[in-house]
C-alpha cells in the first residue's frame, strides 16, 4: 500500500478517454508493458504496445507484480484495437 495515497486524477470523459494495457499478475519483477504508439485511422484507433519479460538468468525480485500502462487521450468515437508489437526480453 502506498502512503500517502496518490491523488485520483480528474478526467473529463466528455472530452477525454483512457487507454490501458495490463499483463496480469506475475510472480517476479522484471516484467513491463508499455503503450508505444497510437495510430488514428478513419475506421479505428490502433494502440501499439510492447511487453518485456526478464531474461532467463536475470536476477529479479521475488514479489508479485501486475504490470500496466494507462494513458489519457482526446476522446475519439472509433473502435479501439490493441496490437502487440515485437516481443522483447530484457538483456540484463
């Protein structure tokens, strides 16, 4: 638990929207997910994201993690498609 608790951001959903990617629960540190690019087309919004996992022999923390990335953008009235780009592995 974080103390003090971070302030909840104020978002005007009539003008903005949020996009989020999640990796689910992992048993160690070293995992990450990140929105890299958002492409707007006439028929859809495409969210390009990557995920990273630790190298097989990497030293990692033994702790449950839930990697995520959330961004706020101007609202668009288009279907949203999420597309994973590449598969990355941390070299450390």
